[in-house]
C-alpha cells in the first residue's frame, strides 16, 4: 500500500527538496503546487511541482510518476524538459525546466488582444506540442493560456 502524499502546505517556500531550494510559488493545479526553485547542485532555476493531489480511487504517486515519464519522452521546443522525479520526506516532486515569462492571459490583460498573426503563431505552437503529445499517447487535461 502506498503512503498518502503530504497534505497541501500553504507555502513551502524556503524548503529544500533534494538539490532544489523552493523560492516562491508559481501556480497551483489539480495535482500539485509548482514552485520556482534553485538547483543548488547545477546552479540553475528550476520549476518544481510538489504533489498535493490524493484521490481515493487512484494511487497518486503512481499517477504522478506516469505523468513525469510521459512528458520526459517528448522532445519539442514548446514542451518543458523533465529533470527528475523524487521523494523527499513526505513530499513527492517533479523537477523540470523553468521557462521565464508570462502566460497568454496575462499578456492579453496587459496589452490587449493578440493580433490575428500573433494569435495564429501561438495556436500553431500549442497545436504542434499537443500533436506530439497525442502521437505519444498522452492526453493533456490541463491546457492553460
């Protein structure tokens, strides 16, 4: 039987998981919380997703590992790279490439709607990444702007 993941903490900023020092929360999703972290071994910014999801009908740790393995198979400029999956104390996490920038919804709120050309460019990049994922048997259930 698998241990339940650690309960969702309000904020793990400052905590060190493996080589990763969590600096600040970047976002929260259905499965976990993503933090900006510093990889203290390689001295690079890293995004670290900490598992907080614990459904009763599935093994959350197995699901989390399957997600990381699926994404790690992909190689595309619009798909982040997975660095590692690990457990540190009660926390399960995925360390991945950190891409600096803002989301499309933030860009639109700051500067107004994209031009037709820019919107088409963004949609084509997204579609290419999703097509690659689909070809690998991955269904992305959490596409965000």
